[in-house]
């Protein structure tokens, strides 16, 4: 904040890429807002879509925006109406900002508010020295949570939301897609008492990682017989629960085909277009329950993630593969595109 | 049962149509089975598919089978191991016969047993003077339930299963498809405490019926603006619950588009082929819950239907439009095909 | 607010009674608070306990406090950090003010926050020309809700919370205690789809009222055979649900004895001292579920009450028996003590 | 079965003690019944009450009855209507025999049937060379389940029922009472994903065992400050879940006092008489949920116990401390009375 200027990674042009700018001022705050000095910020698949400027981004994201929504940092300033968060506290934040007045917001479901504002997508985000948010959206960190974990409570929360909603305790669980959120889901499912966790991916290396994160069985989903293999692992019955993290049509159709009658599917991976589903056989005759999972329940999911992190059941070092300064953003996005990295994090400020 | 022979409506040839045969014997019963003298039997859409010999029927139904699965009658004989049902009792029956030994059967979910046997589809059904079933599948009737209601507890149970599972109490409910089961769903949703029930159909006459059965609002779903109309009725928010009874792709896509964020969709209508769904927008971002509904929960659903019938909240006369003898089966199926009839029932034996 | 003074009904002395004072100033407000000009305020049983200065009051309530927690009024002023409530809006309010930072407050359960502050009990309440509250605790009223209903959304919410939690849809319901909240519970249970509602009271007049509010059956609980009578009404099985609104040991023991095996009891009435319960027979062998009900879920319950009021299913005129000016507070409390009145409301300001 | 006679441990006289008799015949079986040659049978606290002939036993148990309800054995004969169980199969059995025709029996809640018949209490039990039961009540064993585990699936099922119902996944759990079922509850809570399990007992040796079975923390409940100690372990908030296995009034009142606001208590331990409960503070203001737990859900609980046993998460050797022949029944009951033994099992027949 030398002279009040601020480094920020922005989407400035309607084309692939991002720009590292020096903005002339830090974000202003209203009476209920908080200014956070960002220390670490995680890169999400969504950020990569914005980098690539795909169709979804072009339709949704306003040019000029500061990107990024996963972060940790320190409270630098608070509005005059803020009393429950204080300068100097170490925080993470819920990037989905509900309107606050609709029924969904006022009944514990702000994550699906129809007028949701998301930092880094609809308003300035956290790939910058400072980010401003309503105090309600800040999560004060337990001192035992390491900074790198604090930076990714958002995607860990996606995994926790899906796994918790699907009620895995005592049940056999299939996780399709072993990326960052899929791997976290494997570890979370084990911690929440799953009987057996099966993970899939098209990449054998990711399957090794899935084992490392706690999968009892792994199945290569590029193998045409993968659905039968999953059913074989579950004594021919199929898993009780499907946690779908890939958004890929094959994972969806295969996952539903594998699912046991009466089973539950939690869907978080986003398909790029409409997916043809055999509703009769895969959902209706099967008596299945399908749960759409979006964001995190505020703050049920955050408390659950905190308990999970404090339990020590996540190998954070294995999940966060790269930490880079903001200047190396081109390399950071290249690492994600290569699929050799898992979670890549920007180091932005000092603690 | 003159001379032990029996009239029965069978699927004898791999072509459209059915045949009214005189079979040489009534069905035999094992030690745990019951023989029922059929009094009334309802015609279901499934029976019509078998009549038409569509692709599904040709792949599933064995030739020579006696068709029909909705009925009421009187116990004519019981196996030597049967003690809880006695000769002369008036009964209806659950036509889905589970294997009895799998986990689903033994945990209250026999309706989704993977080895289910359905009367009139997989084994001889009830369009006959007699039908045989395991005693476990019989429902002894309360004396206050009229015969014509007893004959259709199966489809009323489909409606009850869907509406109950979706938890409509205090919520705004959209029923797409105002056929027999859709109309019953409207009445059941009201009896279970829905705040407001909206019904759709492509047929204006069916919408009048929907009002008669208790819909607060009706919407013609052949109108291109029907989804906006539904949202308008619910103050722009969309219904909390979708009860999908048509199986039509437009009703599915429109129903999901109308559904409120965080809402619940219970799907019972069977699409004829794979349906392309915008999973990202209609289920995942929306945080929706989708319930596949198949058959009836044995016997939770039956008790609920009994309570509903005893409450007097169903206009049975309006639902059962035609009662015909088995001999007039061609006319009966023509009535259903014409869509002018609602429920058509065969009168087979005397009480 | 002539000269900034304010009339207020306060508990000034550690003895029975209240005092109508002229306070030298209206309540001050912080940046997130709202000042409400009170129009109507309802008298609750709790207020009567404070009037009487019973043991509970003497241990909990600070002397000098302005009493009262049920109200409606108009926003007179807002703090500088308040943007979602504006001057002139008609409001009611949630009197339970959570700490805002504990896990319960941040996961939709502020009503059971361990550091709850209740207006009229722990801090100044609404039997005054003005009351101040955090904006988060205000409920902006739909214009179709009448003032007298708006004044009692708090106790209607108690009833709604209990009845909703017990899941009455399609079930037989016993409401023990036909006071204001019990009578509202009867009407709410019917609107939420109860199969049959049975109400009890020791006062035959209250039973007439219970019928008026929708009870299918009423039972005089001073009759020693009342439990058998309740079971008889439910064909010997007992009600599926008990809504306990009296706090009386006989209602509790009788209600549990009547309850069907596997049934649910929602307890809201507060016993004055420890109650001996036959846990083995009444809860454990019975496989019962018991729900402690406190306050209202913020704001799930409020939305449900709003829907209920807009449905027109409550006879408000029958529930609110008396409307008096603040000056007649002695008469108001005498009316409640006499049990001839139901809800008594103070008219304080003009609209 | 030499000459068709059978050794059996019976309650023959209205006084303390049991008698080992030679009965003149093995039990007869009806068309749906199965005769099991008993191999092992576990002794339950209930058997000890019958041995002692306490007030409950004297009021409930008919003289002459064969005692015992936990067992494993081999199918020796089946009735002519039995097809799903065959001679030679290794089985355990659900000793609670529902009437089969009531709503509870027909909706998956036979364990709380009002006309329940329990082997060893209401009809002849399994402390004998043979026991007869309806085929519906037999559980065919997976070959990987050892005999001694198979003999105690009933009490393990009590623990599983309580822990499952209370939904411990991700939550802090307090188990009061570290007897056989309490210790099993500790192990089951860990396997179902509890965040932290705290066990109490008045006996320090039992606390050591609780640690061995997986408790994270143990608290001596004879210490007057034990409730505060439990709250301290949970950062002052109290456990989310109470699993009450002792039936002791101090454990009940202390457990409820410790329980977090909004928490869930599953009660299985049977108090000997009415327990005074501070309903206002411990249940109502707390917003607690209380679940009465009786028997096992047939067969949801049995499948869950099977999964748990196959997971290898129970130290069976530590739980079963003594295996004795039927002739040493006096010693067996003395071992239980001494509280030095945990589970004591009779070895009756050969495999």
C-alpha cells in the first residue's frame, strides 16, 4: 500500500490472459465492511476459466475486475459499524455475498441467493494486496489453522458441503474426479465415517494421490469397464453415495449407472453443456436422491471444515503443490493447465 | 371358477392388442401365498404400453402373461403357512414383489429391490377372475374404503409416495401433468398442507379438472410463457416443490427452470428416452434436491393412502370415469387412448 | 416523544406490579440499530411472571427494565450503518438477540445462543413508545398483514416452531393446553396438513375455542380418563404427535402416556420445577422423539408465520380479545390472570 | 438332542436363581418357523434381572420360561413354508418378534410393536440346545463374522441403533456408562466419523477400557466436577451428542446439563424408576432433541452392525471376557455381578 497504490491481477481485455496492474487506491469500505490485507490466495478452476475467457466468463464477468476468491489475510481496517471483527485479526472469507434480505439469505441459504455477488467474478476479488468485504463474510481463524490451509477453506468447503450433504457415515462412497476438490472429498469422507471410499480419475497419477488421501479403492475411469469394476468392489450392489466432482458426462452417466438403488448423488462438478440423462433408469426406477451442491453453507460448512483441519486428517503439503508470487501468474496458470499441479497458491503479502 | 377355468386378459402375441382367454385353471398357490377373487381392476398407463406393445414392453414382458396390477377382491384361498390373512377378507394388493432377502427388501425399501417381480408385467396379473400373490403383498381393507377406491390404491400410492417424499407441508407446489396420478397429487398435496398448489397440463379440460381436485392455480403448459407464469404466481420466486407426473421433456426442463433455488423435485413420470438436462443451472447452482419416485413404500405409503381416503378429501366419482366388464377391453383401452377418460376400471367378479 | 421523553412500563421495584414512567429520553441507537415507534404490543405469560415477580423473574430480570417483547411499529430512526431497513417501514421484531459470533448464531440457531439477550427481560423492551434493536432483528411486514397480527408474530412463531418441528403433515396430533399458543397451534397444525387434531384443556370454555380454531376433537384434561379418551379417538393407537403447551406435569405425563410408539413430542410449555418422568416406558421403550422448543428459528419460522397469516386460516378476532392503552396495564394483567381473556394487546402509538 | 431331549436354563421358581433342566423335547416349529441349534449365547443385563427376580421380572416373565436372547447357531430344521433360510446355515437372530400386522410392524418399526414378543422374556429363549423362531427373525451370517461376534449382534445392535440415530458424524460425542454397550458405542461412534468421543464411568478400570475401545477422553463420573470437565474438553460448549447407556439418574441429569444447546441425546440405559428432569433448562431452553432407543431397527441396524464387524474396528477379544459352558451358569452370573467381566458367553453346542 505504498502511497495507497495496490498491485492486483485483473481481467482487462476480452481475450485470454490477465494483467498485473498497479491500482491507484485500495478498495474503499462502507460502515459494515472490512478491508483485508491479503497474504495468500488460491487459484480455482473458475479463475482459469476467466483467464481463458471462455463463453461462461465472457457472459458473466465484467471487464476490469480483480480476479480471485480464495484467500487468507489480516484485517487492515473496519467500517464504523463493525464491532465483531477487529484490526489485526487473521481471517479467511466467504466469497459469496448474498443480498441479505431475501428469504434464502434469511433462512441460512445465502449460498443460493438469487442475487448473489461473488468476489473475483461479480466484484473485485483477492488476487490483490487488499480485498474489501462485508464483515458478515469474514471468518476469523483459529490460531492452529496454518495459513496455506486458511487460504483454501473455500474449496475445502465445497468438498465438505458435498460430502456432508450426502451423509456418508457408514456408507460406501464413490468419488468421481480426483482433482483438488475430489481428493479433499476422499479425505473428508473418511473422516466423516464412510465405510469404504472409491475414487476415480482418467489419470493414473491422480489415482495414486487418491490412495494417498485415503481412498480404499481406485478405478481408472478411462477403462470402458470402470462402472462394472466399481460395482464389483461393492459386492455387485453399487455404492450408496456418489460424489461427482468432474462435471464430465461420462462420469455422470457412469456414476448414476453404478449407484445403488436408493442411493444418493451429490453433484458439484459443472458440465459445460446440457447432459443427456436416462432419468427413468438412473434416477426414477432407482429411487435415487440427487443433490445439487453450490458453494458452502454459511457457516455450517466453515465450522465443519475447521473441525476437519484441526483433526489433522488432511495432508496439506500434498494438496498444495506450488506457492508463487503474483508476478509469476502466467506460470501459475500454466501449472494448472498442465494438470501436474494440484492447488497453486499466490503469496501476496507478509504476515 | 366354473369347472376351475378362469377368464383372463393376456398378452399372447408380439403385436398390439390383448386376448381375452379362458384359462384351464386358477393360479396355484404356495404355502405363503393367497388366491384373490378379483372384483375390480384398474387400467394403468403401463397396461396401455403393453397393449400397444411398445419397445419397453417387447423387451420386458413375457408373452402369455395375464396383464394388470391394480385391483381389489376377496381372499378365496390361502396357503397352509398363511395366518394373518383369512378367506373372505376384502383386500387390495401391492403388485411389486421384492425378493425378500436383499438389503433393500429387509430395510423397508422393497419397492426398489433389484430383483423385483411385478404382477401383470413379470408374472401373471389381475385382469382375470383370480390372482395369486404372497400374503406379505396383500392389504386388508378398512370397511369404510369403497371398492372403486380400493381398486386404485396402487396409483393413488404413486401420487402419495411422490407428494410425501417432497414434503409439501407449508410450501408452494407445482404439479406438472394432470392425468390420474397428477390430479390425485393435487388433492393429496392439499390434504398434506401445501400452501398453494399449481397444476399444469397441455389440455385445458384437464386444467378444469385440476381445479376441481383442489389446484389453487392452473397453467396451460402448451403456452410458451408457462414457466414465467408459474414464477409469477409465486411472486417471482418459483415453487418450492415440483411434482413431475408427465415424463415429458418440456415439463422437466420447464419445471426445473421454474423451481425455486433450494427447491425439491419429485420425479415420477417416465421419459421415453434420455432427457438433456442443464445440470449446472437447473440442479447444481440452484442447490436443488431431486427425488426419483418408484412404486410405493411398503407399507408406509399404503397407510398414508388409507388415511387420505378415509378423510374424504378425494372426489372418487370424478376420478373414476368408466367401469366396464372385461369383455369390453377394446373399448376400455380406446377410452384411455382418447384421453377423454381418466381412470377406467374393469368390473370382473361379484362382491 | 414530546420533548424527547417517553412513556414506558417498567419493573422498578422487587415486588409484584409494574410502573408506568415517563423516561427522560428515547433509547439511543448504535450504527447497526433501529429505533421503532411502537404501535401495538402483546402481553405474554412471561410478562405476567415479571409482573408477579416470581422466583424466575427475581433471579433473571434487572430492576428498572422496560418490559414487553411482542410488538409492531414503524421505523423512526436508523443507525448510519443500516441500509436494509428504512425510516417509515412497518415492522415487527425478533426479541431474542443472539451474540452474533458463536457457532449457534452463525449456523441458523441464534434462538438458542448461550448468550442470548431478550428484550423486555435482559434489556429494555417494547411496552414503551420506542424500542431499539439491531436491524438484523427486525422483520419488515407485508402490507397485507394487519397490525394486530403483526403485534403477535412472536407467540404465533412459538406455535409455528413447535408444530413445524414436529412434522404434523398427515399425522394425528394432540395439543395439550389451549391457551393462546395452544389455540394457534391447533390452527397451524390444520394448515400444515395434520390428519386429525385433538386439543385438551382443564377449562371447558377453552375447549369450545379449540374447536373454533379447528380442533377435530377436544378432551377435558381434568377428567381422570382423559388419556384413555385420547387413545380412543385415535383407534387405540395414540396420537403420532404431542404438542405440549401447558408445562403442567399432568399434561406431560398424560401426553407421553397417550403418545403412540415411535411418536414425536414437541415441548414448549415451561414446567415450574423438575418433572418426574418415566423415561423407560414413556420415551425409551416407546422409541419416542422429544423436541425442546424455544423461541423461533430466525427467520424460517417468521416466513412460515407470514405464509400462515396470509392464508387467512387464523381467526385473529377470536384470538385477540382485548386492546387497551398502556395506562390500563393493571386491568390488562388482571384480564390475563382471570383466564377469561386470550391475547391482550396494548395500543401505544398511532400508525 | 439325544432322544429328543434338550438342556435348557429356565426360570422355574419365583425367586432368585435359574435351573438347568433337561426338557423332554426340542421346541416345535410352525410352517414359517425355524429351529436353530444354538452354539453360543450371550448373557445380557436383562438376563441378570431375571436371575435376580427383580420387580420388573416378577411382573413380566412367565415362570418356566427358557431364558436368553443373544445367540448364534445353525439351522436344524425349517417349517414347510420356509424357503429363504435353509438347514445348515449359520445364523444369529432378532429376538424381538413383532405381531406382523400392526402399522408399526408394517412400516419398518417392528422393534416398537405394541404386542412385541421377546425370546427369553415372553417366550422360550436361547440358553438351550435349541431355539425356535419365525424365519423373518433370523439373520444369515456372512462367513467372515466370527461366532463370538455373531452371538452378540443383539447388544452390538443396541449400541449401533443409538449411535446411528444420534448422527455422530463430525460431531463431539459423550457416552455415559462404559459397560459392554457403552464400550461398543465408543468404538461405533469412532467408526461412524465422530469428531471426538468422551466416555464416562464411575469405575476407573472401565475408563481404561473406554480408551482401549477408542475414546479420545475419559471422565470419572463419580467426581463431582465431571460435568464441568466434559464441557471443558469441548471448549466450554458441551458435546453435540449424548449417548446415555447407564440409566443412572446422575448420568442423565449430568449428561443433559453437559449437552450443548441444540444437541441430541439418545437414551438407551433404563432407569429403575421415574427420574426428575429439569425439562425447562435441560431440554426446552436448550432446544435439545431426545431419542428413545429400544432394540434394533429390523434390519437396518443389523446391516450396519455387519459392516462394522467386517471393518475390523472392534476388539472382540477385549469385549468378550469369558466363555463358559451352560453348566457353569452360576459362575457366569456371578462374574457379571462382580463387574469384573464384560461380555460373558455360554458355549452350548458344537459348530
